[in-house]
């Protein structure tokens, strides 16, 4: 059985500042693929005042992948802008499970959230 959905949307993304406490600021999208084939995922970043940014990522069969928005290797040579509000849309060719996580150093806390999925 394949678990997950092919489209995920995370409406509240924002790369926090690095911080200097025990939990350094960062954010990521975690994608789990429990299918028997790799997932090809189109990632679209949506902004309030500029054109979307699109790129692709792969997640191997029966694997998990963490895509950190401040790491150009994870985000196909792109990095999010610190403090800029945006949304993330994932479109996969096979069902995946995804969640968004952010370590927020301005109030030492960390949270994750599932997105909207179709």
C-alpha cells in the first residue's frame, strides 16, 4: 500500500535568523517516500511580491529526505531569504508524506507542522 499524497502545501514558511543559543535557527521540509520507486518532487516557493521559484528534488524509494532552506545543496542552488515570508508547494509523481519544521531562536522553540495535502 502506498501512503501519502501527491500535493502538499505549507503556507507559513520563513527562514529565521541563525541565533546564538542552543538551538540554531533553521527551517526544513521533510519528505518521506514509502513507495517502491523514487519520488520526483517539484518544489515551488510562493511569495507575496515576486514571481515563484521552482526546482526539483528526488527522494529515493523507502527513504526520507530533509531539505533545509538555508542549504543550497538541498534547495538546488537556491536559499531562502532570512525573515522573508513565503509558502512551499510540493508536487510529487508518487504519494509522499511531508512536514515543515522550523527552529525559532527568537523564542527558543522548535515546531513542525503537517501541511495541507491533496
